[in-house]
C-alpha cells in the first residue's frame, strides 16, 4: 500500500513539473527574446512583463505543487527511489508534452538525448 | 548551468553544515536561495531563446557538475555506476548541443537567424537582378 502511495506521489511530481515546465516555456515564448527585449525596454520592464504573464504564474504554481508532491513522496518512500524516478520520468514526460503542447520538433536526435539524460539521471540520483 | 550546479553545491554545503554548526545555517540558506533565484532567472532566459526539449536536457549537466564537485571538492566516493550516469548525461547533452542538425530544429533563435539569412539571400538575388 505504501508503494502505491509513493508511486502516486512520484507521478504527481512528474505531472506537475511537466505542466510547470511547459507553461513556463510558453510564457517565455510569449515574452520573447529576453536579451533583445532588455535592450529595447529595459530590465525592469522585462521582469514586469515576465512576472505579469499568466502562463508564468500558472507555471510557477505548478512547480510549487511539484515541490510539495516531492515532500509527500519523500515522506512515504525512500529518497533513493523517489529522486531518480521523478527526475528521469520528468525528462521523458517533458519531451512528450513539448511535442504535443508546444509543437516543438522533437526528432530522433532529441528523443535519444532525452532517453540518455533520463537514464543518466536515474543512475546518478539513485 | 553554472548557477544550477552552484545551487546544488549550496544545498550540499547546507546539509553538511546543518548538523555541525547551527550558527552558519542562515548565511548558507540565504546564499542557497539567491543561487536558486539566479538559476531560475537564467533558466527563464534560456527558455526565451531555445526549445524546452533543448534547454531541459542541457540543465541536467548540473547533475554532472554536482557529482564532480562531490568527487573533487568534497572528496566523496563516486561509484562506477554513477560515472556511467555522468557519461550518459554528457553524451545525451552532446547529442542535442552538437551536430549539424541543430539548424533544422526550429529553436526560435536559430529560426530567426535562418530567416535572416533567407532575407539576405533574397535581397542579394534582387540586387543582382537589378544589375542585369
């Protein structure tokens, strides 16, 4: 039963952080090239524009949810399971979500890269 | 990337100091939070320039940096399995970062550049037609 709790929490982490990353990426695509924008309107305006973006706010909220899910997961499961499982599944989930929701061109090269990084993170964090 | 690694370094130091000297806890927490903010700001900047599927794997170099810091600064033991993990991450990041196919990826930055080149070549074509 504890296993079910742990894995539910792990999937909650993965889901929330994937949602967060996708929303943040979309927010920054809307804000645009930060470097060029800063030269045009100044640093403060860039920060205000970023913080005022609704996608950014939802993204940060999702990240907070992911963080608290991590705390829950750690209270139920071992860190040696939770950390690598959540981290590596997030990389795979992000590749899928970026393809579907951000319409990024995730070609074979990027799939392989995501899988390699996910495997590497699983080994390192474990 | 560096800030990501540094952020994790901050966290390590935090864990080390926590049990030993409680007095230095606060400065470390402050530094940790500052570095976390720096990581987040640079992450947002990177996302404004490149695809999520490009930026995210690249940030995983932080794990590699963390392991190297643990090995060489904190003199922790890094097992062969973890070295394999480092190799896999480095290989994966090299896979997206290097390679000629990068320009065909519609990372907005590269996209803008290629559009610019296209515009330039069109301008050159028009100019040369004008000469004739």
